[in-house]
């Protein structure tokens, strides 16, 4: 996998139109063997990769928290470099990408999602962007690394400045920026315009409505969807809003989950404990999730799958996008993230919370201490698991497993304590009721 020829070969494959024809044909012939939502996702990804690498449509690179509705609305294909670093890890090429970027002098302190895609560019594995939009409100590293891509591609680079607090004037200021940026891109990039914006917002609202049903279904005990698979689908949650394929994906996912619940077919049938997972996960092969499933622990929900924004008005699309960005609970005072985490803890009835502390991720790790104090006060066990989602050399699996095992024991003990306390209070209630009945009998006799 790490031979010098591999990336060159991969680059030829990615840039060959035939690849996407063959892949679509294979999906038509053999897709029936896949789960319907997996098929919808695969079709969406292949069609977009085909559009991007064969330059059928202009490509807009966007950092992870830019609402992709504006990219679909402009008529372009969104390409989220961080997301493709995750795919590179899954396909075993992330280490090559990281080595390349470090050889160019990028600091090891930069999150590996960014280091990896900077290296993938060196290896000619990225499509060519026509424009780049960055919103650094949650992730400051994204602004700098995507700027480097804009310099090498020689394309326009836009930074959306998201105000820290949500007020009427911040919504106005942000929607004006979004509108101006989209107008400018549509003037500078041939083939793009604003006429599909309403449609993209409509698609996003439809997908959101169906997705809320998916979230409702995921409250079921036992959990109907494997959390480690759901964490893979964060890519769709970050990059599909505004597209048609996201609607199809969520529709099929809702149907599959409904059937699983009706037929009691669960990924962890003997579920004993439920977890909320914060931030991302290792995207290379890791046995952490197998261990959890074997131990009867489900990941009931993930932070990055949480819908925090309201429905948008197609006619006032820029305002809708501004509100979507401003309501991100990872932005603004930490209390917003605490409220969102607590809502997820309560909605999904979890026994504990794990935060995957991605190396170099300040937006998530920075709040770890406050979150730990908050959850301790509420009596919810919390674990910060250090690791690297993209670079397997920067994680110790043995250490992570030991810490997870200890954490599962803590959750077990807490559950038993709660059961014991419940039993004691039931016994006390029964004894008191009996005592009252005996007194009544005595009075009547
Ligand atoms: S993990 Fe954190 S630092 Fe890395 S890309 Fe995501 S938000 Fe940015």
C-alpha cells in the first residue's frame, strides 16, 4: 500500500472518466446486495466524484462547517478536504499524505485531517477547485490549509466571518456576506449561478425533515443503527445538504431502521449500556468499536449527527444559511455545547459520554474540562479518549482499549448502583404501604 507507485496509480484511476462509468454500472448490477441506504450513499458519492474529477461541473472546496446548500445552489460540486482525509484513512493512504505534507514543512501540530489533504494534493489526488469557501468559526486550521490549496490552484478564496453571538444584526451581517460571496463566485466561475439556490434549500429542508425521523428512530432501545457505521455517515451529514442524494439516503435509512425495530434485528442485540460519542473516530481499521459491541455497548448517537438549525425559507436563503451557521452549538459560549450535549444525553438515554480527542482539534478538546465538570455534576460518566482519526501512528490502540474497558466498568457500576437504589426505594415504598394497610385493618377491627 505504501509503495511509491500506489498514489500515482490512484491518481490515474480517480481522474479517468471510465472509472465512474464502471463504478455506476457495478452498482446497477450488484447494488441489490447492499443495504438501500448504503447504495444511495455510494451512488451519491460516485456521481459527485465523477463530476469533480472529470471536471463535468465546477468544484468548490469548502471547509467542514460551510453549509453545502450554497455550493449545490450555485450548481457546483462540494468537496470537503477533511472528509476526504477520512476516506484516505479508510483506504490506507492517509499515512502517505501526512508524510508528504510533513516533508513540505507543515507542522505536526496541525490536525491530521488538514495535514493529510495537503499531502494528498502533493500526490495529485485532489480534483481542481474553481473556488474555495472557508468558515473558520469552529476550525481555525481549515482556513490556513485551504488557503494553501487556493494558492496552488490559483482560484478565488473566500472566508466567511461568523459573529460570535446570535443577534438580529449578526444574522443580517452574516447573510449579507453569504449573499455577496455567492454572487461573486457566480460572476467569476463560468457555469455557476444563483438560480438553483431555492431548490437546494428545498432539498435541504426535505432531507432535514426525514432525518429528524431517523433521529427519533435512533432513540429506540436497543439502538437500531451501529454507532461506528453512523460515524462513517457523518460525511453525508457534513457534505450532502442541498443535494438530491441525501434525501434518498435518509429515506432509505429511515425505512431500514423502522424494519429493524419491527423485526427486533439490532446491531447489538444484548445491549446493556448506551453511549453518546463526541467528535469523530479513527477512520482506519480499529478494534475499539468491535470491543464495545462485544461488550454489549451501543453508541446510541453522535454529536456530529445532531440537527441544531431550524428549517430555512427558500426565498430568504442567505438568511437561512446565516442562521444555520450561527446556531452551530460548537460556536459561541460553551454553554451552548453543554445544552446540546445534555439534550442528546437525555433524548438517547445514554449511560456515558465519550469524547474522541482528535490530536490538534482545539474546538472540541478545548471544552473537555468544562464538559467533564458539567457531566460529573449530572452524574454521567465521561471519558476523553486521546487519539488520531486519520494517522494510525499517532494513536495507541492498547491504551485506548484499556481506558475504554475501565470506562465500561464505571458505567456498569453506576447502573448497578442506580438499580440498587431503585430496588431499595421500591422496597421502602412497599413496606410503608403494608404498614399503612395493617394500621387500617387494625382500626376497622
Ligand atoms: S477534527 Fe477539529 S481541527 Fe480537525 S478538521 Fe475537524 S474541526 Fe478541524
